[in-house]
C-alpha cells in the first residue's frame, strides 16, 4: 500500500477507536441508570404489595362491620 493510503487507514482506525471509547463510557452510564431504575421499581413494587395488604385488611373490616350491622 502507498504511504498515503496507510495513513488514511490508520487515521480512520484511530477515529473508530475513539468512537468506541465514547460508546463504551456511554454504555457504562446507561447500565448504571438501568440499575437505578431497577432499584426504584423494586421499591415501588414493595410499596404496592404493602398497600394491597392494607386494602385487604380494610376490606375485611368493612365486611365484618356489614355483617354486624346486618347489611
């Protein structure tokens, strides 16, 4: 290969390497963000289960009161 062609190829490879480095750091940031979202989702799920339990208890109490009142 002619020296000019080799320089052009090397320059393109260097640019590709830089782009891959940027993509790698961006991917690491996205992975971190996904971990944060997963953690938030688990917290929301826990709260939802807790609320469902409380709603179930309230429902049972209302049914008990209805039974006592003869409704």
